[in-house]
C-alpha cells in the first residue's frame, strides 16, 4: 500500500545529524465543507515551540505546538490526531571534539553549507553543491530545523516548518524546499554535488523577518517540469505574519518577538549551548497545499536554509536537510492457491496483487511478478526468480487486484512469488511483497497400479501376471528460461521413470513363495501395461502376484499391491491345480501292483492292504491278511509301485479277498483309493 502523507501514530526516531526518516506527505484531497486559514487550525503558529502557551484564533483554542510532536531529544512523540509525519534535524555540534555535548561550548564547524554558485533557480544536479565550513557566520548558522505534515478535519493538506538560527543580528531571510526526490549532500572537506533531482511540483517557501521578530513576507514558488525544469518566478501562494493576519491566508510565517525556551538542545551566540532562543532566532510557518492547488504529491525531503535575500537568485548559506516518510507504498500479493497438484506433470499457477498508494492524486509505474522454486523451507523469493509475463503498467485508475500472467511449474516442491512495484512518480516509493504468504506447495500424484494374473494352470506350467500403471506425472522439465529455477516454464519433462517389481506369495497364504519371477523388475516409461512376468510354481494352490511401483521422484509417488489383494489392486490371484491318477493290476496273489501318473514329477507313498472279503474292510467284519505296506514313489510320471510278499499264508477256506490301494503325494492332489477283489479256491 503506498501511503503518501503518512500514517497517524507511526514513530520516527532521530538519526545522527540527519535525523528522522520520512517522506513528505499528501493525502487524497477531500472537498472541504469550508475553507480555513493556515493559521487557524489546532496547531499554534505563535512564535514559540511550547503548547502550554495556548493561543486563540477566533473562537478556537489551539492546543498543539512543536513540543507536542518532539521530546527533549528531538525524537518523535506519538503523533496527535491529524498529523501524519514529522522530522527533526539538528545542524550543530558542541565541543569538545565538535560532538554533541550539552555541557560543551558551541562548535562552528558544519558539514552542510551551500557551496558558492548554488542557486534555487538551478537544477539540483548539477546545480547544487555543499561544503564543509569551519566557521559559519552566526547570523546564517542553522541550529535545528523541523517540519510536519497535517491533514485538517476538512481534508486540507498542510505543511508546517520551523528553523532556529544562532543569532538575531539584523533582518533574516530563510527558505524551505519541499522536494519529492530523495535529495542529500554532506561534505567532509571540499565542494560535493547533491544527489537527487527536482520533480514537477517541488515547492520553495521563502520568507523575510526583521530583527524584532516581525515577518514581512512569505511566498511559495513552484518548480515546473522535471529534473531540468524551471522555478516559476510567480508565487503560487503568499502571506504575512501568522500573528497579525486576519484573512483566509494560504501561507503565513512568524518569528519569536521575545526570548523563548526549547525542550531540546539548541544554541545562540550569546547564551551558548542550552535551551534559550532570543528574539528573532526562531521562525515557523505553514502552507495549505490543498487551497493553493499543490496537494496530491509526495515530498520525500525537506530542506531549511538561510540566504542573502528573498530573491530567487539569492546566495544560499547554511542548511539543515531531512527526510520524510509520509509516502508509503504497500503491495499485498497472494498466490492463486496455497497447494496445487502437479497433475500430469505440470501445474498452472498465478499471483495477484493489491497495490495501494496513499496521498498522491496521480501516480504510475510498473508491476512485475517473479517466481522462485522449488525452495527449501523458510527460503523466500527475495531476489532473482523467473519473470512471469511482462511488467504491467499501473496507475491510480488500474482495476485491482492485478493478476499476473500464468506460470507453469513442472516439479513438486515449495515455490514463492515476489511482486515488485517500480514507481515512476517522484516521491512515491517502490513496493514489494516477498513474504511467506506468497509461498505455495506443489504436491506429487499417487498413480494407480493394477495387475491382471494369467489363466489358472496345472502344476508344471508357468503362472503369469501383467501390471497396468496409470496416473503418473512427467518428470520435472529442465529447459526453463532461468538456469537457477529450470523447472519453471519448462517444456521437456520426460515420462515418469522407476521400476515395477513383482513377487509371488503363497500358495494359499501371503507368505513369500520364494519363486523367481522372470521379467521382474520392469523399467517404467510413463503410463503403460508392463509384463507379462512369469514364475514356475512348485506346488498346487492359489498364488498371489504382488506388484510394487517404485515411484519417480519428485513428481510421482510409489504404488503397490497388497496381499490379500485390495479392491483396487486388480486380479492378482492364479490357481495351480494338479492330481495324481492311480490304477492297479491285481491278478495274482500274494502281491499287488499300482501305477501312479501325474502332471509333474511324483513324490509320495503308495499304501497296499489285503483284506478278507470283497469290500476292503468296509463291512467291518473283514480282517487284514497283509499290510498295510507303504511303498515310496518318486520320479517322473508315471511310476509303478508293488508289494514284495513271499511268505503270505492264506486261510484254509476258499473265498474272496480284496486289495485296498491308496496314494498320498507331497505336492499333487491325491487320487481316490482303489479297491480290487479276487476269489480263490483252496483244494486238497
């Protein structure tokens, strides 16, 4: 926000010999319900600095004076209502060593006097120069100078100014410049050039007062044009002594007609360093900028000086120069979102700014936006960055907020904007916003990974799986226009990388199977279907493929399936079947033979049991004649198992017998038992 004319209640502190920082003034002109003379506001223009010496103008009692604005050190007090800026400039030193010392004797050395040839009618650069003077004449030696800006209840903008000189010998001529540029000069020896320039509307206030303390004239002149313009010789406002005028004056000045005291340190030729000013050693005045058509500008510098006459080409002597802080610019910016997803590999972001300029009726400049990132936590876009769009021309009529051009970010991370207002109006300062509130976060995406297992198989065949990856973001670009932040406005982001790794769990549980997965891991290049991969199961049952994506930092997070499969993992399960077959060839006693076949190598046990009767013991009254006998079976299918009985003794009776044959495999599903019968006849 640009505040021209200052903020009520804001404090300024004395800074060495140059004093308070401030930027002179100006609030938007408000149409006044009634005009008032510059001398009849609440501020006393009565020839002293003490508010307790109250004055009355008409029916109004004036309650404020310079000691209402400054304390005994010349530091600013809390600003009374209506006052927006103040500045106090000390222009003398005391011994020993020419340093400020209330108990010392006065030091005549001064680093701020005008060099010969400096004239009010000349441009500041290169027309004005300053000198170091070892022995300033007391009549022209400035002790302190101070100024204030005030907004009257009716909206009028008023400047108040004052100056203390070292002696009251003869008549005095003083002047005050109010300048929009930041103007300065201080010499340690020879002539030095002033810095800064004139701007259209700078003001020169010139006054003359007698040795008795009576002000005869005060005139206000306007500088027309820019740095090399001219000082209009015709006054834009005039006045006389504030204590005697009775009219609706736009400007007036006054001096002390009796000895006065000051709360702050001063000096005069007769009383030396102390708090006393004799007659005609103090001058003050005011000018109503609004009534003279001079309002709506920012004055950054004021300069009070002594001179040889009121002529515009008079010789200039000693001066005290200070800075106002009334002109303020405030820029408040806000990103389009505090958090945004990187999406498919880029996010479009923008910034908006509200620019406030207080006090200048007309102003202009450009507004630029810059973007930095990714940045570490706590780091701001204080300098540098990628210019986003071209500078935007702005002025008092610009619609707000002001929105930047779009920027494209291609990397996850923390980013910060910076807005910068480059003022083109003298007195209106630049403004910037690069605070934490200008920062935002770009977040990564979480892709989707689904799998599709192959058909169920019989043990001995491979199981297979494929994985489909979707929702990835491209990798950060690297060809952006700024080498420090190459991912901003870049266009060459590569597809997401990383790998997909498969494992097999089971069978029939989520324990690692230990199977080797051929084709895993697969190298990723963006969204696609990867695989198939395969594994050779070693047992029947249900196997689960679990696929895991590593992610592609920083834009794409990892993703992975689970066991048992989740709702979004796809079809990850495949069933492996396999059953052994059992056939027998019993056509003789006392032994039996079985043939076992299967889809893969066999590893199990065939069991033979011989019963009396023909139902393999199912009737419950049969007895086992032989067995059970376990015969190991292993090797490639088929395998034959047989008993090797050589001592079987049958009962004397003829009748039926039956063999019960079963098979139990370590891997395959077991076949049904086989019951075979035979009948024998025993003869004598």
